[in-house]
């Protein structure tokens, strides 16, 4: 109680309204190869349209990654994506200051993975490279950058795209500077982006050569800053070389005060202010090492809240790493694996054996789920059909289950296990084949005529008989553990006494009763008293709560017994 010097009423508050918070169970994580976009950087994607906008459409080498991600997003709207490239091969397209539209040159290409990489290594500028593509990949080779100032506006190919000629900005003029303004265009030279050769992708109007230039709102108008901060296609790497600007005036990138800036050369030399980017390499086949390194990003569970981790098409090496080093370490997410394409495509008769062999290369884990293969689906971006691994869908079915029921319901079966966008299955296992797969912990995906394509199993990869060999039980405990652990943080640094222990029980038990009412558990018990918080435990500054759970079990097998009786026999006689 606060110390008072005279009589009065002191009002205090104590908050006893804490509850166990709801947690996300639909967030996915994915690592894969794409044509474009930031490398080794987590990007939140909420739709297929957003996936295309960020990483571009699939091609013949990236389609399995693209459609694994897109298929997951057809069930949900929360996927954290990391683009991976083979770092010893991938390059950003670039252009040096001596290259014109058709001239041959050798700019010094580099791998610029993302904005952090650019800021750390390349933002200081280059004496040989004028522009680089924003990200590595062959798409950068279709980019052309063209700029003009007052000296070349009248003859510039894009004059009709702008209402006014660049000259001297108000910012430079009031500081005694002149000739600082530029127009810049980024062009789809080969049509790889838009399908139209020469289509303008971006325009930057009346940006400044002055490093301190400001817009009316106080933001930078320096052309380097404007382009680096807003362009979706290019990085600035260096100013026009001294050979390609007039001798009169000061270099670009100085301050505006008293500065008359050099102008781009006119005539034939003006071609050097318009440069094509070359040398971009996609390297869309990352190594196992590239993939596992990227997956390790998700080890930071404080930064990346994910519950579902589809892998696309990966080797058993990558799958083992994802299971053992990510899921088993985090203990709050489930890895989804498919066999290799060769196991199920054009492998008639050997599919169950080969799929089971692939599964047996993987560890026993309740934090992993394996399906039976691939689906054949339409690629509308390239007007063709593709074989795509099913693990994006099986992870997505967990999202659908969370939306229509709860995480502790099984995602399999005709009610919640319908797989989308299936033209056909290369391997739709019949009953005897399903027996082989299920015995090995592989969940069959089956097409039933007139009933669709269905996930027809809900096992995890846990080999020993346990409640945790089912997806719904594993995900139930993830929800319980994550939710209660989040709430328990508020008990840290409180006293380990009867009040705190009672408060904790009063916090947890209503949450468990709610889960019980939603059919996730059949019974529970919370023990948090002197029996497990002994004097020795208290003296170690520890707090212990034992939470006993009876999880609900999903039906996997149905037995129907039909009994024919004589007409004169009552059912009570034969039924007991």
C-alpha cells in the first residue's frame, strides 16, 4: 500500500481478466525457386495474384515451387515465402556506362539478393556499372533504362510520355543551382514482362541530379533515392561516365547549392543515356545447401509465426533437415512432404513400393506428414499442364479445416479433405495399395469417381503407436502448448505462491473447457499446487504446472454389421 501522510481514499487496480489468447494456426512457410523477387528474404504473400506480382509467373523450371505455393494459397491467405537461388550461378542483369542499345559491352555483374544486400554492398555506387536489375534472373535481360535532361529532351524517344521538359528544379534554383532535372523510363525491351516489346514499365518525372534535392513534402527527389526506393525493376549503380556528359558543369550527385550540373551529350552520344541490361542468370535449381540455409530462417519462431511448412519437390536430404532441424526444434509447426515425381509418374505397378521406400528415408516424427504423390493441373500462365507435388494442397487442407471447424479436426475425408484443381492423379492408389502406404505412414490421395479427389489418411510420420501418430492430435497439442505458453509468460517474475498458482489454474481451465466443448478433448486435469511446486522447485525459481489431456480421436475405420433374421424373431432376442 502506498504511504499516505493524511487520511484519504487510495484506489488501486489489479487485473484478473487475463485469458489464454487465440493463436494463428493457418500461417504457412515456403522456400522455393522463382523467376523474380527478393532472395533469402521472407515475404508475406496473401494470394496467387500477390505471388505473381512479387515473384512473377512460373516457367519450366520454377513451376513446381510456384504451384506448391499457389495451391496452398487456394485454401488460405497467409504464406511466408523465401525465394532461393543457386548463389554460385545467379546474377542480376546489369549495364555499364559505355553500352548503348545495340553495343556490346561487359558490365561487371553481381548477385544482389535483396534490399539489405544492396544497402550493405552496392549502394555506395560503381565506377563501371550504371544500373542493375532489382533481382537476379533472366527477366532482367529484358530491361532497358533510358533517361534525358534539358539537352536531349527534344530528340528523346519518350518525349511524348511527358508534359514538360526537365530543366532546373525550384529546389536547385533557390540555392543557386541549375540543370538538375531528369526524366527516367524503365522499358520492357523484349516483351518478357508484358508481352509487348518496348512497353514502358515505370516513369520517373523531374527527378534531380542533386544529392540533397527535396520534394515539397520533404522527401528526397534525388534520382538515385527515388529509383532505389520506388522502382520494382532496377537499382542505381553509378552515374553516367564523364565521357557521356558535357564537359561544362559539375558531376551528378553533388549538392544543389551553387551547382550547374553536367548535361547528357546530344547526338549519337545520347545513346549512352539509354542502356540495355544484360547478363542476368536465374539459376532456378538451387542446391540442397541453398534450400536448407533458407529453411533455417524459420528457426526464429519469435519473428516467424508459422504452423504449416509445405516443401514442394525436395530431396530426402532437405526433407530430413526440415523435419529434424526446423519442426522438431520449433515444436509448433508441421512439415508436409511428397515423394519424388519418378515414384508416381510413369511408374505403373511400382508406386506403392517406391513411395514407401522414400518415406523410409525420412525420420519418425509427429511433426511431419507425407502424402502419396503428385497431381496433374492446368498452368494457365503457360497454357499447358503440369505435374505438381501435393504437399501444398495437404498443408492447405489443414487451413481449410481450421476455417470450417478447428485445428484438432482431421483434414482428411470427404467433408474437409477435397483437393482442388486436379485434372487427374498419376497414381490414385486402390485399396490394397492404400494398405501398403498407410502401414508406412503415407496418407493416400485418391480420386473417387463422382466424389472428387480426397486426402484419404491423417497419419503423421511417427512410427511408434501413439496418439501423436494422427495429424489432428499433433495439431491439437500445438494449439494447447502454444496458447497456454503464451498466457504463462505473464506469470514470469510473480511469486510462486498459492495465489499465483490459483490464478494460473483459473486462466487455463476455462480455455480447456472451451476446447472440450468444441470436441477437441474428452477430458483434462490441471495440477498446479504444492505437490509439484515443492520448496525445492520454488527455491530454484521455477514454476510447474502439469496439464493432463485426453485428446479426441478421429475415426479411421468403420465396421458395419448387418444381421438377417427370420420374420418371427424379435430384435430384442437377437440383439441382447
